[in-house]
């Protein structure tokens, strides 16, 4: 017994002259660097300041715990994706194992999560540019960044891969340089102009382990989860990846080492050099580290790197939301116009333009809330809730896959560690992460708003079913009449 073939729609009308399949234009170097860049985003460069401020040095535990469960999601996703190489994304196997309604809810929710994430990223771009030009309105660089990313994604999937490749290279080099510089400062006992000495004692001080108690520790989970948003992007690139059966396992297995290097070590260095009391929740701690060290040129360079990081994350958002909307259209969960591909580059241009229009609409919220960090907190919380829902659906689909297809699991060469038990434990962790959002005012507002989205999806689903039933009756009556 094998999994049901995901439905593929037939081209019609003006679709006939366009390519009907996504092109496999992403090589191993693209995938490795994209997966690496996906682990280093705006949540780390900008959001880490707020997380350190509320969690103290317990942020190290936060990133390790969230990263562990995120890795379990990736292992579950990887195992199921590799059972069928014609899966375009994880939405396909969710449709197979949980049904079209679940796929509908997942696809649209994941699409919205990336739209919201991209809004957060381009909003932060405006904040980074204000480092050099404080009087510049943040919406100007935000809209410029969105227009630039639209141009990148209009060209070809290879151009997207190249842009992400170089964005990731910049981020990786910068963070490694920051870690090495910070370790040198600690080793030499560097003292900043305001009298703070770089020392391991800034990490081991019991007073800053949980400065705001257990409530502060749990409050850091939201930004930490948002920080990891994008790692699952590997699961939306299967249709455009050369030899996914070889590349996907290697990229997923490398995730734990990347979490330790880029999250844990960078946080260790930042806290040891600047001390918890001098980390501002409203600015990037990476920039603050060099500012406090009296190295403004290095701080400006890191600010530029943080800007490219936000651009990289937004670039992933544009790509992923476009492909998810394309997949929804192929499954007839969205308008058929969204599955039309461009003739030359095989890019779903209409999906791309619609997604970017929605991102543009959200970015204009900067007119209403000009404070970058306030708007970033709101939209990042919405994105975190939506991505938790998406990760949860992947895990539920994995459990159904294990029950229905035990022979595929036995044949798999990339099994999820811990199997069903670890899957249930990960689901419970994500449920717990949602519950603790109730206790913080910022996250509580976003959590209370989410039921509105799912109510709208339920209404939209009913309307979609009625249209399908009406078309089926019309087709049946036509066939009877003829």
C-alpha cells in the first residue's frame, strides 16, 4: 500500500503556453546555505535583545530547548517527504494523511505566517537603516527592501538561490567573526568605555540567570520560536531541489551543530562581553556589543550584516509564501490564476505579486505604529503562533503516516529519532508554548486574535466546497444531457 497521489490539475486557457512544473534549479550549495541562513534570522539579530532582557542568561536554555524540538519537527518532516519524491512540500503529505481540509488550513496558515514574517523583517530593515539616518522614516527603506526582493524573485529560482547563498555567507562570516572577537575580549579582560569588563562571570552570576523569575524565562519562548522560523523552509523547496533524497538529510542533520554555534555561542559571547544589565530590548545586541566596546566602525558593520540578515529572511518569506500559494492553487484551494507559471523562468508570478501586495499592505502599518520594535513584537508573535500550528500539523501527519504506512517507515533510511513518543512530546511542548503566551500582554493580544483567522478559513472552506459541489452537479447534468 502506498500513499495516495496528490492531485495535479490540468492546464486550461492561457495556462497552456506556460510551463506547468516548477524547475529544479537549486543545487546542493544553495540548499546547504539556505538552510544555514534559515537558522540565522531577524529573531536572532533583533529579537535576541528582548529575549535576553526578559530571560537573562537562561536564554541559553531557551534556545537549546526550542532548537531541540524544532529539530524533531525537521526529522519528522524529512522522513515523510522522502517517502515520495513527487511531494512538492509538506502540505502535500498533510493532504495525503490528514485530508484536503487539513491541507487547506495548513497551506493558508503557512502562507500567512510567511507574509507576516516578511512584514516583520522589512519593518526591521527600516529600523536598521535608522542607525545611519535616524531621521529617515522607517517605511521608506522597508518598501525599498520589499521592491528589491520582488525583483530577485521575479527573475528565476536560481536567482533566489544565489541571493540567499550570498546573504547566508555574509551572516555566517559575521557571526563567526563576532564570536571570535568576543572570545578575544573575554580572554583579555576587555573593559568598555562605560566600565563593563568582559568576563565569564557575567554568565555565571546567579542574579542574572532568571532576573524576572520563571515568568521571564517562559516569556522568552515566543521570540525564540520566531527566531527558528525558516528552518522548515527546506520542506517547501523539494520540488525545486536537485537530488532531494541526498541533499535533504544532510541539510537536516547539520541543524543541531548550527544551533549550538550560531545561537548558543553568540549569546554566550554577547552576555559575557556586555553583561545582562547593559543589553537593551529595543536594539540589536550584536550592534550593542561593539558599541559598548568602543568600536563604532565594527558596530556599523554588524548593523549592515543585521540588515542583510533581515533581507535574507524576508527573501525566504517572499519565496516560501509564493510557492505555498502556488501549491494551494494546484490543489484547487486557491484561485486557478495563482498556478500560472511564467513561460521563461517557470516562476508562479501571480502568486508572487499577490503575496507581495499583502506584504506591502502590512508594511504600511508603519504609518500607524512608527515604533519599529513595537510593530516587530506584534507581527513576530502572530508569525510564531502560525508557525507553531504549521509544525503541529506536520507532526500530526507523521503520526498518521506511522499508523497507515508502517512498511514505509521500516524502509526509511532517515527515520525520526524517538518515533511516536518524541512526536507526542514535541506536540505537548508546542501546546505549552501557546499556553504561556497568555501571561504576557503583547503575546496575549496576538493569541486572542488568531481564532478570527481560523473562523475565516472555516467560512472560506465551506464556500469552496459549495462551489466544487455546484460544479460537479453541473458537470453531471451536462453529461446526462449529452
